[in-house]
């Protein structure tokens, strides 16, 4: 069988680099495979597309343009906020902070700069604007169960604040 474009459970081992770079930005080659249900938005669209048609045991280098990864870098996503909003935080340039967005979702920001009165933060994903290269090995692939399709989770598992997965 080969991976279909949606409702397919896939396990992969991967190494991630920026296109043209040699530094490994992320990898799970020494860890358990990443498992997900295709078509549920659990991984970036360009990687999903690159996996379609592969089978267990296949290895492939998948190039993902920024538009199909974390999107273009948006200079309007940089904001300056009063330093009082960061009380109790030992600020450092480049540090990632997590908060709650207007929609209730967890939001990740990067501290770009700060002074005695203001903090400049960047709401862009750290890989926004970057073309990426994934070296993947498909470790497993199968049709998703009805429960997995409904929940978008492998095994139908729903994540909670207390789960350690």
C-alpha cells in the first residue's frame, strides 16, 4: 500500500534543515517515530504532500517552500509592548515565551529586543519565511480507523492538560 492524501496514519523518522544549510534544526532519528493522521493539520502542508505515495520503508528528501511550511515572514507581526507586561520574567533576546492569544489558543512569541520601558516581540513562527528540507524515513503507514478520522489522533487519543504524550 501507499500513503493516501488524507485519513492515513503515518509514522516517520526525520531530520530537518533549512534549504541550503547543513545545521540540523530538528530530528527524531534517535527517538520514537512521529505518528499522525494525514489531512488533520498536525504537520505542515508541504511535508504532508511530500509523503503521499510513499510506503513503509521508503526514504525521501522532501523540499518544502516557506509558503507550504510556516508561511512568509510577516513584519507586521512584530509588536512593542510595555515592559510591565513581562513582570517577573528574566528577559533575554531570542527567548521564546508562550501566552494565550485572543482566540484562546497558545501563542508562541520571540523576544527580539527590550529596554527599560518596552519589549519588542515577534509573533512569527521561528521558521517563518524559511524553505525547509526534510530527510524522512517512513516507519509505518496504514488507513486510519473511523475513530482516528473523527478525532484526528492516532489511536483516537484526545490530548489533555494532564497527558504526557
